[in-house]
């Protein structure tokens, strides 16, 4: 019996694919079990997932960055082309590949894909499958969005700065991300800004925060950029909530946390678990690197109730 069919969905607009669109060609032509689909615009995603479902494809490889992964998550969970969503494998082909590094395949993408296809052919792929909770973001007037990382407050301005000034330099991802984190912390120390005003309310346990924050974020990942890990001692639920208030002490404490690769609760830093959380503020927020605008009277609600399965090693 032939192995189950694998689909590869490539985003030709992702950073690494823009520079090398043909990297998959020899792999696809040498594996009859592989179907390859290309995304040239966002509207392609639902119809491609419909085709995958119609072909009973059991494993979908996402060849893109965090934003591409989020598009596939939303297509599977919102539109429901599958009765049971397929197994996903994420290749690091974007500028930001935090989701792939945390949940799926990191390192050399050609080697990772070759290993996946070998395991698919010999029937051992099932041993690498893990289930992960997914962030679902709901906002009035928009369909639900799905991803792994939500961030709001002043950190978004820092992300925009890094996109405009650091990423165009063409440095390796690890160097770009290290420089980006350094710039974010330096801006927090030297800008003289007092953070953005955010109202945060948690799940049924009734916890809440209000005030000015440099960072207010939620993620279902256990590992983020540069291998940093939330280390919550309070709360329950699939979501890690992290906030950072203004002040040199809070920033310097966070710098020390970077060396330990751990984020822990402190006087001006909240690190906790929660089942859900809502954010009310004026300004921009990011979901897996994509940017959106919101108003204080239109809260953003985030939960971690949905799950998907991933190939991970």
C-alpha cells in the first residue's frame, strides 16, 4: 500500500522563498506521494485546503513563516474543510519562524523535509506527532484569527522599527532576532515613553491588570525567540500571559531573564497561565507577525480552546 499523500503548501511571498522559489522542485518531482501547492495571494489558502481535504491528504507541510502558518490554522479551524484537521509540519521559510521552531521543524528546511518524507514512507511519522493548543483571537467585526503569539502595547512599535531597519539588512535570522530584542529593550530604556495604556482581564478566576505597559502578550508556545521560555508559577490554562510595565528596574530584570532564557513573575512583570484573556487598548497589535489595529471600545478576546496536531522533532 502506498504511503499517505503529503501536501506541501508554499508561500512564494515568504522571505526565504522570494530568494529561492525552486528549492522544492527536485524533492517534489522525486516523490510521487507529494502534492505541491503555491500561494501567490492570501485568498489562495481556503481553496487549496479544500483540495487537500478532497484528496484525503493526511499531512500538510507549510512552507512559509509564522504568518503563513497562521493563515493555514485559520483556514482549517474557521472553514472546516476536514472533519478532523490533518497533521501539520511547519518549515522555517519566513523571516520570523518562531512557530516552526517551537512546535515543528527547525534548522535546515531541506533536511527537515527529507526526514519527514522518509518517515512518512516507512510508517514512522506517527511517533513524531504532538498536539498543541492554538490561540483563537476574536474581535468584533472580524472572523476569528488563529495563531501562536499575540502582542500589544509599545512592543509593536519596536517590531515595526525592526522590520524597517534591521530585517532589510539581510542578516541570518538568529542575528536579526537577537538584534531586534536588543533594540526593543534599548528603546524601552531610553525612549522616555511610559508604555501604552491597556486594560487586561483574565479567565473565570477574575484576575485583571490595568495601566501602562511596554508589553502585553499571550502565547500558547513554551518557547519563543532566542529560546526564551515563560516560567509561570500562578494560574491555569493553555495560555502564557506576560506583561512588562515601564521602569529601568523591570527592563534590566528582563535582560537578566534573557541570559537565563526564562521569564518569571516579578514586581513589574506578570507571568502567569490563563484559559483566556481580553485586551482593550487603542493602537496596533500583532498576531504571529501580522499587524492589525484596534480600539479600546472593541476588546480583543484570546483563548486557547482549539488544538491542532504537529510533526515535531
